[in-house]
């Protein structure tokens, strides 16, 4: 936006006209950016030269619609093809991986110019954080989405030799939150110690509206009040429900094991046979016998059949995560339809079981909302005040339905990792 747009070249094994038509349907404000489509294969050096890959400021290798291993194998071949460009690469390369286990091989082949993003793993971790911290999903969408403020990294010569504690109050229009350390190979340290001294080559990571909307100013005078020592509150056992079977569910269990208090329960409700789940988890690298803080409780059933959901104590869970089914990864619409149906059923069952809150509504609020006090949507909203549900949504159109109803938080997978 600040530079008036740029040039984005899309190289794919599709017809050029089809790609241009699909992009036109997005109705997206490109803010002066030109999008050029070229038909070809990134595995062929001649096609890479056709799009001047050696002059690109950045190269993004996207995952395909194949299964995780096939998609990552293709990404590996593309990285090998890029390393074979004789003219070399001017920009860095970002590779979208589908499986965390395949990441080391791509990094080994690509070397220092390659950055990998394991989108599936990132979304799984974000969902867990959002389930444990109400309202965090909206914050992630604001920061990682395509609107509002974003992360920016920039070097400021005038900040060399400054304490990070002083850097924190030097930007009136941005929020410093980390440092890219030049002496450590560009490693990013989030929330460094206030006494960290910025050295030559260090860059400051901030959250700002755009890269030209902020700059450091003089350090303001700050009166330091007396703060009482804050004691961390004790952690209590939690009861969490996973609805659905996700490809990296074993990694999500390991994250929960690391952050939950002893005595916590993780209920797993899906259509996978209980006898097969342990094998799948072990194949994914999870040692079930090593779980100390959480106890796994298995229930089998279909998450879109009401009587199956009614067999669960839905009103007793602290958090419920509705996962995009592994078997439906290739169908965004089908996956979201299933997640939305599960969400509505769970909220309806909860609203019937939880005691109603005596909420006073003005005629104005009712008119604006378009719902009566006794409508189903109002009952579900009351239930949402009692427990947290995080839905994994793949399509932004489904996001609009969920956000309007205000009956669930959500994590918009495809947009957050783009």
C-alpha cells in the first residue's frame, strides 16, 4: 500500500485465462498491484526463467491439493529446481509445508534462503491458544489477516546502542514487540529483556498500520510508579473436547500436555474407531504412556448427528474445538458445512441444558439484532457466554455466517496462513 502496489506473478500448471478469471472473481482491492498469470511448471527451469524468478524480491511455494506427503514431496522438487537457477535468487523463498515431519528435509535442501511455514501445525497451535484465552481468535485475525495492523521489521540506525526498554516507548504510532538479531543469523527474539542493547544490524519488529506510518521519536519522560509484585494465578485442571479427527491431532495433544494443569481431561469425539486411534497417535509420534497432565477420554460418533452429540456432557466442558476433518481436507465447502452443523447442534444442546441467564434487552438492541429474546439465536448466544467453542473455518464466506451470529469464536485457516 505504501509503495503504490507492485507486481505479483503467478506460475501454475493451469490455463492462463482460467487463473485470471478466478482472480477477477475475488473482487479484491489490489491497491495498484498488478497480477500477471503464466501457465507453466516450477519444476522446469525454462518456465522459471519465463517469469524472471532470479529477479523476484520473494518467492512463495504453495502447497497443492494432494495429500500431505505428496504435496510436500512436490514442494521439495520445486526447491531443488529453484536452487538450480544459474543466475541465483535475489529474494528469499517461503515454502508452505503440509506436514511438520517433512520440514527438516526441505530446509536441508534449501539451505539458509528457505523459510518454511507448516500451516496445518500453526493453525492447530492457534486453535489451542484461542480455546484457552477467550477473544484471542479475533486478535489473531486482526494481526495476521489482510486488514488492520500487521507485523513489520525495519532497521533504525538512530536506535543502535539503545536499551529495548527505551525502544518500547520510542514509537508513538507502533508497538515494538521483538528484535531481529543480526549477530545470531537473523534470529527473532520476541519480548526481549528491557536491558537488551540494540547492536549494529539489529532490526526492530513492530505492529503498525503500514510500513510508512511509524518512525522512532525522542524518548519521552516516564514517571515510574511503584508496582506491586504480581503473583501468577494457580492453574486448575480443564476439561476440553475435540470434535473431529485432524491430521496433526497428535501434535495438538502434545501442546496441551505441556500447558495444562495435572488432572485435565481431553475428550476425543470422532468417527475413527477407538481401536485405531492409539495406532494413529503412535504413528504420529505421540507416546501415550508419557502423558502426565492430561487423560484421554475416547468417544465414537458422528458430530453432525444430534443423538450422538447428546451422549456427551457438552455443558461441562471448559473449551470445545471443532476440527476440520482429515477426510474432508480436499473439500472446503463440505468441511465448513460439517463444522457449521456441528457448531449449531452443540450450541442448541448447551442452551437447553444450561440455566437461562436473566438478560434484559432494550427494544433498540432487539431491533438491531433482528431476533426476539426467545429466538434460537439468543439462546445460543447465552450458551456461548458459558463455554468457549473454537471452530476451524476454511472459507471466508462461512466466517461471515459465524461472526454475524456471535455464537462461536473461529480460526480462519486459509486466510491466517496466507
